[in-house]
């Protein structure tokens, strides 16, 4: 072990932190050790967001201002207490992904250079049936933060009308994520199709603000990215630090906080105090799992109105009923 390396006792584990003084955020000066200490401070909440989920390791080995690399296979030289889950990708290939089931696992991942945590929406014991519906509100360049909050309120409204309890968090970038715990009875395609139907209903109610258009040239306002529910797609989990200059955090919040939520309020510096004072707004997310049936009924109603399948990402197998997978400006015309 290098002389500057540290060992930390995290629960029943001893975790090594290599090169703790390495600066990960050049503009704000935060180091790897600062990142580790942050995750220890919000440990229960951060673990809840990734617990027993296969995880893609997004490693910023040269700091937040440099490009990361994505490691989809668990490192061969991992500690013997790190478990894995075997998953298959849309390409047909498969791999063993790292799984976090205790806080020491999270710290081990952070030491590898993972600034944010990127789990699948499944648990290790059933990797083909998601237990989380993810609503990703992704603003287009023309959209402002107020528009994102307005669309989030409509998403909540639609979900509540259908009987769902939802849990919002900032993305830590420019948007908002809204998660719903669901029963593990449906595959990725069904969950994705439900996310599309939900997005279309929001779009119907506020067409000037929201869009489900997959092609960027057709989007406006806030894009509801239904494809974040496709197999092998991940989003930063709750309490993840994001690679922004001020080290912003993907912060869970209560719905009644929505009108006053500001992205810059949640950083590696401010979140430990907030967490100590109010706890985790998402703490009850695992209390109940919802059926997808109300959303599947919405899918059927929309299909009867002519709203069928929508494009998947380019490298995915073609879905039944999927429209032409080419951006409109490049399609051939007779």
C-alpha cells in the first residue's frame, strides 16, 4: 500500500482508499477523500438507491472534468465480499456486474473512480424483471428549470390519478427523475412501453411543455425519455454526485418542496447537513410495490387511438410495430 493510502472501517469491512488527496473536481478542489466522506455521510440513502442492483461502473479516473470510461464487467481483482449478478445485453452478450449490498461496497466503487452510481432497475435475484419505473425529465436546450418543475408536477398528477406513489429527485444535471416501485412481474419492454404511455399522457396535457419525440430535431420543451427504461440503460441513483464543477448531487426531495427546488442547492458540501436534518425523502420507496396494470390499460387505450410503438435506441433489436428508426430529415422520400 502506498504511504498516502488510507484504510477505513466501514461496517464489518476494511476498505482501502488509494490516492485520497487526488483532486476530482478541479474548480472546487474536492478530492477523492471528500467524495468518500460525502458517501459515508449519506450512506443509508445512497445504499438504498443501489441496493442489490447490478451496477455499471462509470469511472472518472482522471477527474470529473475528463471523460469517464464505462466498465460493464466487475473487476476480476475485486474483494471476495463483492458479489455480482449475471445480466444479458440487447446485443445478446452477457456479463457479471458488480452489486452493492452494504455501504462498504459503495465506498469500494467510489475508490475505483465512480463519482456517480449507475445501477440497473432490477435486483440481483431477478435481472429480467424491473422493480422500478423511471421517469427521466430531460430538458431540451430551449427549456428552463421552471419548465422542468412544471412537467414534474404533471407527471405526479397523472401517476396519482392512476394510483401510484412516486418519489422525485433532481438529476444533478439539468433535469428531474421520478421513480415508482413496481411489482416484478413484467419485462423491460412492458415497463418501457408504460413509461412511453405515461409520457404521452403528460404530453397530451401540456403539449407546449412536454414531448416524447425520440428524434432531437422534433423535440421541444422537456423530453420524457421513455427509453431510460430499456434493458441496459441506467441513470444516476439517489445521492449520486454528478461530474459538475460544483459537485452537484442527484438529490431526493419531497413533492411539497418542488416549487422551491433549485439544482444548485444540492451539492457535496450541502447535502450531508440536509440529510442529517431531514433524513431521506425517498426512505419509504420500498414500502409498497405497484402493479403496472393501470399503465398497461393506458397503453391499450392509446394504441386504440393510433399511438403505437416508438423508436428504441439505435443498437437495440427492432421492436414489433416500431416505426422507421431514422431521424425524419434523413428518411428517403419517393
